[in-house]
C-alpha cells in the first residue's frame, strides 16, 4: 500500500513539473486560438491540463507501450484538439463585438496587438489554429498536419488562404500601427 502511494505521489510531482513548465506557453497559444478571449483561453488550458492529468495517471500511458516522448508538445496538441472540438459543437448565444471599450490612450504596441487579435478572431477556427501552430508555435507543416489531423497540402492551403485573409483585413493599417 505504501509503495502504491509513493508511486502516485511521484507521478503527481512529475505532472506538476509539466504544468509549471508549460502553462505559460499553453496560455499564450490559447489566447491566440480564442482570438484574445482570456477567459475562454483559461478554460481551454484548464480543460487540456485536466485531460492530460487523466492520461498521466494511467501507468501504461507514461511508462508502457503508449509512452509519449514529449508531454509538453502533446499537451499543446490536446489543447488545439479541445479548441476545435468545442468550436464544432458550440451553438452559443454569445455574439462577439468588434468594439472594445477604452481603446483610446493605449500604447501603439497595444493597438497593434488588439488589431492582430481582432483579425485573428475573424478567421475560421481551423485557419486560426493553423496560423497559431505554424507561426506562433513555429511548428512544421507536418507537425501541424498531425495535430489538426489534416494532410500537409491542406495545411499549406489553409496557411496561404488565412494569411491572404489577414492581409485583406489589415491592409495598410498594420503598417501604420507597427511604425508609430
């Protein structure tokens, strides 16, 4: 009995180490995925970590034939899949707005961030996920395709189209904000 308790405590300590080392990156990626909605980003990170904890407790998963070599990257994968699954089944009564209160008085860097987040929020969910994985997390086309369960060609196509949409939305306003 003592041996089982010690093993569980060791697993919990390993999981806490994973959480403390990756929560910041998870949260930043979640903010981008949710279009800047920090509350939804926190929920997304919490859901991903909850699912990881359930997997972590399975001894076969962490030490057996299903061992994951990079739990941090796998946690990001779980988070992106949770995000896309929530978007597929969500028929929410929430309606996002294009106006934020008190934009006046913010620094130009803040205005740039808000403009980019707003533009990302206007993209379809899978396109946004492709851009976040490819350009924010700096993943390869193949890694992005694996996470999103798409072909490499589909990732390239979505990247090209999503970037074109961003350019259409931002036009010259991005250059104005970036060089103030």
